[in-house]
């Protein structure tokens, strides 16, 4: 018996193979199938049409659309998912012929995001992207939004709002953008507080399902710091987590650093989503070091590397130190990896799941962070004990003595704090 989801979504996926394509169509449809799975659907079958160019009226040929209708009737398909973004005209024309729910790649990803976003900011960002996507396509969406039930492509703003006039939708867009600006103010304040602490920030970036959250969990498991060691959610699925996570860990020299996760990337990631999540993705912009996590076992790893670097360039963060972390190396040997060497200067091969080479990665992080550290002894007067708390919170204290004139601490301190608190330095090693 064929598997069915709770929502009863039986999906046929459709792709076009163009002569100029650099991405293997089967691998691209494999990814689309994983996206369908992440949206609680089941891909029953797939169709590929080879073309010189995309049909402006139907995306595929009209004859292929009629063939898809036949497959849908024969296989009890409820939803047809296309591998590219469809225009409003293409959407309407395909619905008329196929008479099933039509979802394109962009709407599918938006649907997953709508289902997974947990924070207020994440929900607002997704809703904004959905409204901007659906605004020029309202006519094409009306038929299946009015049917009973829900499922893929229907999460989010809903029928009632989409059936109202465009002015109302534009007002809602303006209201959401205003709310997001307020949320951004709060995030900027928190970011300013982190920057003021002088604790280095390391951001995890990369393709979705490359193992960023698993790596974050493994680092905090092995090198976590007190209450900041709460694990983040992990599942073997595209876009399992969307909201940014921030955890504190220690380097091998005992110094604290902050590790932040970011939303994963995917090929053909909708521009609307990059724009909507720019605030969240900008966490990478304020990091001192980026860990570019790559799924070493994926046959398209070079394309995934290029996809991530392209988005990082759009965010203007490629000038930062980057360590490329080839993950899942328990599934593949190093000599099987094929990638463009010029884009990978500093690299580490690990298995986050098995904890292999995590120590080596930590050593690389320590060496590549822009802040250098010095072993110092500071003497903090008793009327300045808040400084003792600051050093205790942000550094590993090697030695503590309580003298008549103050508290003596020995620690490795970064150059920023050394300059800031040089009045309290007793001595330090060059």
C-alpha cells in the first residue's frame, strides 16, 4: 500500500531540463522530493521534459500538461509541484488543464517555512514573503484555496485575506514591515550587547540539512558552558529549523565564544525569502568567523558550495575568515570529494554525528579568530568587583587570589579587553 500523509497529499513533481542547465535535473528533482517530504507530502512520481526554453504560457508544453492530467487521474494525485517559480499566467493555465492544485518550488518552500517558523520574527518574515509572492497570483490561487481541506501551498495568510482587494493586502504588507522594523530594533540592541562583551562570535552557515544544528549540538555537548548548553532541534529533513540559535562554548584555550546558527540555504532559494530573512541572515555579517558547513556525502556538494557563497556575497560577508567544514565524512572518503579548490582555502573534515575531528575544528577556530590572546594577571580593586564578574563570565580563570588591595586574576585575555582594561594589568607574557 502506498504511503499517505495525514493531509492526504499525493504529489507529482515536474521539472524541465534545459540545454544550458548546469545542475543535474535528477539531483534537482531529488531535492524537490525532499522538500515535498518536508511539507508532509509524498512524491508518487516525477515527469521531466527536455526543452530549449521555458514555455511562457504553460512552463511545460501544453501537450505535457494534458499528459500530467492523465497521470493525476490515474494515480489519484492531489497536487502537482513544479521545480521552478511559475508566473500568474502559467499557474492559471496549468490549473485549467490539470484541474489539480498547482504549487511551484517557491510556494512549496514558503509553505515549509510557514509551518516551521516559531519565533515572532520568523512568522512575520514568512507571512510577508507569502503575501508578496501571492499578490500578483491571486486569481490562480482562488480555485484551490476555496476547496475544503488544507495542505501544501495553503498555509499562511489564508483564503479570506487573499480574497480581499489588493489595497488591503498592501496595507497588511506595510503593517508587517513596520512590525519587523520594531523587532529589528530589539535584535540590534541584543547584538550591540554581545559586541560590547568582546566575546568572539562564530556563525554556522551553509546548505539546509548539511548538519549545522548537529554540529552546534556536538560542540556545546563537548565544549559547552553551563546553562547555555541546551540542544537545538535536529531532524534529517530540509529546513528542520528556521529560527536563529545562539549558544556559548569554550575554545581549547578555555576562552568563551558564541556560536550562532542561521537558516539553511537551498538551490533556487526564492529571492523573496532571502530578502525577508535578511535580518536573520545578517547575524553572519556581525560574526568574527564563519563556519561553512558542507554535506561531504552529497554528490552535488560543489553546487551547494557555490550556492552558499553566492548568497554570502549578496549579504556582503565573504570578506570574513571562513572555515569550510566538510561534514558527514563517516559516509564518504576524502578522495571522493569533488569541489572547486579556489573557493575552499581553510578546511576541516569532520563527522558531527560521531564527534570526529571536533577538537581539530576547535583548534582551527581558535587560530583563525581575529582576536589574539595574551596570558595576563590583573589586579581588580574591591570597589570594582563588577569587573571580576565580567572576567569570570567571559574567560576561563586560571588562578584567583584575594589580596589586601584587590582580587588577583590570571587569565588569557583578548587584545581588545587587554587594551580596554590595561590600567588593571599587573604583568603579561609577550
